């Protein structure tokens, strides 16, 4: 329903660039979706600054955004540093990094000179 603060969504479905998701009958509050933000070369490869996903772990979120974009996106994403709600992920297993609903994942590709 438009304007009610909920988007019809199945677990694992992705809201991207204005898509309203599926009509599965299950409502996921918009504020529970995780925003995955792209920077520099990754933003260029994605053709957008961000996507929203319904995921409980970083691994799920990354799989969902990879499915939205082409191979080049996946290659750049593989070289990115990742932040979840502002904290560096580092070498932690992405399947062990939990996401809070309404949080953010920043994907930072290597920057020249810094």
C-alpha cells in the first residue's frame, strides 16, 4: 500500500531504485530494510548510489546486491572495504556479521592516493 510505511516483501527480496518488491502478502516495514551504499568506482559500476535489502547478515545483503548488478560490479565489490553501521568489518566472516534493520552497509573501493 502506498504511504503506509511498509513495502510488500518476501525475506530476501530486494528494493532497488524505486521497485516496490513482490506481492507476497508479507509486509516488511521500510525502516527494517538495510541500505547498502556504494562509493567511487562501485557506484559507477552499479549505476546507482545505493540499494535496499531485506537481509539479516552481511553475506545475505552482499549476495542480494550482487544479483542486481553485472559481473564488473561483483569484481569491484570483492575489493571493497566494508563498514556496517560505521564499524569496519575487516576480515570477519560476512555470514557472522549481523545487520540491524534500518542500518547501513558502506562499500568503499580502494581510492587512489589514500
